[in-house]
């Protein structure tokens, strides 16, 4: 079974896929399209990472791990995902500045 949080994140991932399919068909075939595809891909990877993390946390809770241990895993994964998003933003804006 997947936890409720995982199901919500997975639903958001499918909405993101729908948005991406809509946006991709309307973007011109220039460098901007490649940049936005990189951003959208990384957002999708982040959502999949959070679904995986939610499943791990759910399994840990069912396995009898302490609340503190589960909380630390949850916090560590949140920090990793925030760093991932910050990295995506830095790469995107540096490539935008470089091309101007």
C-alpha cells in the first residue's frame, strides 16, 4: 500500500505530466524549449523522489521504527529535494544569463 501522502504526490506528478504535454506542444523549437524541458524534467524527478521517500517512510512506520528516526529520514529527504530545486534554479538562471 502507498500512504496517502504518496498518493497525493503521485497525483500531482500526473498533473505535471499533463501540463508538460500541453506546454511542449505549444513551445517553439528554440533554446528556450530545451531549458524549460530540463526544468520540467527535474520537477518530475523531484516528485518521483518524494513518492519514493513517502513509501520508505510508510514502510519504516509499519516496520516499527521510532518516530524520531522516521522524522529524521523525512527531514533529510526534504532537505535533499530543496537542494535539488535550488540547483535547478541556479542552472536555469545561469544558463539564461549566459545566453543574454
